[in-house]
């Protein structure tokens, strides 16, 4: 009897960390960014056709089918089904963050450089957070603009304030860690603001069988909090280990003869950290998060209890 393949579920067991790690290692594979529009459209066609017929496409085996599904998942939003903007996809995290983070921790000494790279980072983060939001409700332009301004303001304010403090401390090591502190603070502003529509109107929640039961603000709050934590941890290795190792290498005289060598050195370390930190931190929490029905809003709790009396918890896409 042939094995049943369910493309509506991840290939790997999402109840274990290792299963989620394998899942996100494929989903965030940077090579997926280089897929052509035709390859993505073909992948969507194959996945849609298999879901309808449950028949293996000609020339495909299980391995090739799953690779096609992960290529599809890397480019199409799980709730809306729309093709996501390239730089907003999680597969673009490694190359984009390597460049932006590398520049943030390299050019941190002047106010102009700090302002520019923090602005660049928050602009990129805003695109990523909007692209990977949970739910299918559109975000009004005015709300999007307000969210973006608040996130940029929070990051710039944090960075400039801390830069001023560390200058008085005369500590080069602490100065190198300012970009990370600014990114941490901005994440807790940027993500909730860019997904404020979910906080105001709720995110779709479903039974274990997939029936949509309504929209929950409580689920949205939980999902956004989990994403904030994973994003901070995602930035931690590249933005702390890299500057600390660079400071150590500088003290040992590694860049005395070739001062500019510090830039490729930092970019390499950041790229290495980001490539693995992105999927491993995404895997900290299940993408299909759950919430006990007792934590839902009273009106939604009453509806779930009435329609699905045996249901103890509901599920939702927490976003990335």
C-alpha cells in the first residue's frame, strides 16, 4: 500500500523541535530566493493539482513533490495564497540580514551611519513583518504608515540614546552592542505595529479539523508575542557574537596590516549566524500555534462551545 502524502501538513513532525527545525531549514533555504517566476508558478500548479487529484504528477516521486511544496510555501502566503514580495520572504532573511546587520555593526560610530542603517533595517523589517503577517485581512495604508513610522522612531531613538550613553562610558565593546539593543527594542514596536490589524480585529482560529470558528484578538496577541521572542533570538548570535569576536580579533592585531579586512570578516560571521539562526529560531514555536478555548474572548468562547462542544483548544497561524 502506497504512503499517503498530505501536502496540507508539514512534512516533518511539528510537535518536536527537530521536526520544526527540518521544516524551517527547507522553508528558509536562501536558494529559494533565486527561483524564477515560472518555477514558482509551476510549483503552485503542481501543488494545487495534487491537492485535487491526490495523484503523483508524471516524473515526480515523493522527494521531488515535497521539494516542490517547500518551494511553493517559501513564496506564497499560507493564509491569502498570494505570492509574497521577494525581500519579504523568509528565504530572503539570510542574504538581506547579512548585508544590513553587517553594515549596522560595522558603521556604528557616527550618528549619520547609525540613523541610515537603523532606518534601512526597520524598513526591511517592516516589509518582512507585513509580508509574513497572520490572517487574510488587509492593513489600511494609514495604519501601515503609522506602524512604519513608530517602528523607525523606536529603533532610531533607542540607538541614538544608547550611543550617547556608551560614549560617556568610553567602552568600545558596549558601543559595538548598541545596534543589537536597538533592534531588540524596535522588534517589540515594529512587529505589533505592523500587525496591529490582528490585534484590533483578531486573527482566524480553527478547530483541529480545520473549520474556521472566528477571529480572536487573544490568539493574535499570543502569536505576535511568540514572533517577537523568536525574532530577538534570531538576531542575537549575529549581532552579539560577531562584534565581540571582531573586538577580540582587533585587540590581537589581526587587522593592523589590512584594516578593511574587518568588513568581509564581519559579513562572513553574520552570514553564518543568520543562515542557521533564522530556521532554528523560527522552529522554537509551532507555526500552527494553539490556544485553549478558555483564553478566547467570551463571545467566541460561547460560539465554539455551542458548535464544537468537544473542542478544548483552537489553532491559528502565528505568522513569522
